[in-house]
């Protein structure tokens, strides 16, 4: 889930992250418990999905992705409430350039004890939405319009989270664009929601990305 900007968090990323890699301007980090493969896979995901519009990476310069190993806690990396179930799996803090806050995401890299980048992709999509909003002033209103049309005309039974709000609609949309999951195919997803998928297609690559590592 996204979280309001809190510049103080800049000072509060307290855990020592010893692994570090960059995807151009974006940093990827994690403790010694995170597998190297997860870090390389995160890099590949970032570079692939932004390959169509590399300017997204520039908008996220110094943004840091923290990969969270099994037994570690997402909220504690970002100094959020460790008892808040909203932060069980992942969280994104949007950049705030005016306050020199580069933005962070923290995300688990497993699902049901198996290597899985689904949560990472969801959180990355939140950060990318921030970047696109800087690049295209009309983007958010187009997304909002698509969201309103979509929830008025569809049940979203297959993924209720998509109908929660505009941010989740986008982030889950990006995840399903690449990892399908709730749909039989990308074509089926396009048919279900043309508005959302055409916005995704405008900005993000149609290439496949790894789901596991
Ligand atoms: Zn979210």
C-alpha cells in the first residue's frame, strides 16, 4: 500500500543493509539474509518495465528499494507501526523532492514461503505512478476516470483490492499486467479493463519479467 510522505523517515531507515545494487538511478538494497538472486531479479524487473519510458527512472533518482527477507519486518525498515497489518508485506513512501526525501519501498520477496516478486512489483508500481504523475500532469485524472468507470461497471470479484482506491487499482493493475494471475491472459485483462490496460501500455513495457528467482 502507499503511504503519505513523511520526510522524517529519511533519518529513520535504521537497519544496516549490506547488499546494494543500482538500476540506473534507483537503489536496491537488503540485509545479508536476502538472496543475491532476489536483488538481481529486482534490478531486471525495474530495468525491463521502465525500458519503454526510461525517463521514469530519472524521476525516481535516489529512490531506494529495500528487499525484506523472511523473518524481517517491512514496517521496522521504514519506522512505521510494526503492528499495523497494512505493512505486513510491503509499503511505499513517495518521494518528496521539496524536502530532499528520495522515497523508499520495502517489500517481502516471498509468498507462502516461495520466492515471489509479486509484492515488490506492486510496490514498485506505486513508485512508478508517482514518477508518471511528475512527467504527465494529465495522467492521474485519466487514471481516476478509468477507475470510476471501472468500478461502476465491473464487479472486480476476482481481485477486490483493485476496486479499493485509485492507487491500488493502478498497482494491482501493473502486477496483473505482468503476472496475470487473476486473468487467463494479458489479452483477457485488456478485454476486462481497456482503460486501465491502455494507460499501463502507454507507460510500461509489454515484455515479460521474472516472477520468481
Ligand atoms: Zn498498494
